């Protein structure tokens, strides 16, 4: 059983290093370190037990900070960007394969540049996501793309775009519509406030809503 514990901890450690998502990496690395602490203590290899104990504590601190800041608007900021800006096009081209994998059918928004809206979500200056939409009425838009870069997919950075006092609201938008093809993201959309409305998922922005 001791050998099984050692191999299991080592395998979990290696598996954690293969993760691209920040939170998932920290959680798995924490679990691996905890298992290896028990294994090292069982075989009386105290220096390694101490090292893994320190690693477990470090991971626990990082996990706590990540979970506490996931809804903190001091960590995330939303920046509007022109739909034809080179940097936005660079992001779309760079992540095109991943975008098509998780957003099947997503394409260029219809309408003139003035009818299209685009926002970048930043964390500590780094781009972590983007939301593209186009106007379908004076105060209504349809979301065309909500994309989060892989390391941040354990979080919901899009919520900072969709808040009642957020980026869309400041553009005069009062209703957002997610088309049927975004149904696979229904859980995420529900987390940020979208609700079923016919064949669509709809978010009504009411400035005084809780």
C-alpha cells in the first residue's frame, strides 16, 4: 500500500504539471503534495516530507487567493476595443482553432463597425478573454463570441462584461441575447445571469438589480 501511495502521488504530480488551467493546476498539485507528504512520512524520508508539506501550503495559499479574487473587479478590468483593431484580429487569429472548438459557428459579427461591440477582459494587464457582439436594436445586442483563454477557464471573467453596471450597460445596452448555438455554454451563461427566453438565453440589464 505504501508503494501504491507513492506511485499515485507521483502520477498525480506529473498530471498536475500537464494542466493549462491555473486553478486546476494548483488544486491537483496541492493534492499530489498532500499524498506525497503521507508517503514520505510513512517511509520516514523526512526531508522530502517537509518539502512536500511546504509545496502543499504554497498551493493552498494560491488556491485561496484565486478563489477569493475570482469575482473581484479590482483584479479584472474590461476594456472596449474597436472590432477592426489589429490587436483584436491578432487574438482571433491566434486562437482561431480553439475558438472554433468551443464556439462552433462563431464568425464575424454582421453589421457595420458602428453596430459591432468588442471588449477585452484583462487581469493584471494580461488579456484573459474577449466578448464580441452586434446590435440588434436600439438597446439590444446579440453576443457573437464569448471566449476565455485556456489558463482562466476555471473562472468566469465574462461576468465583468455582463454586470448591470458593466461595459454593455455603459454602451446603452439593456438586453443581451445569446443565440441557440451557445446552448453548450448554458451553465456558464447562467452563472453570469442569462436566463431561458424562447429559443434564446437572455440577460436583461437592470441597473438596480442585486
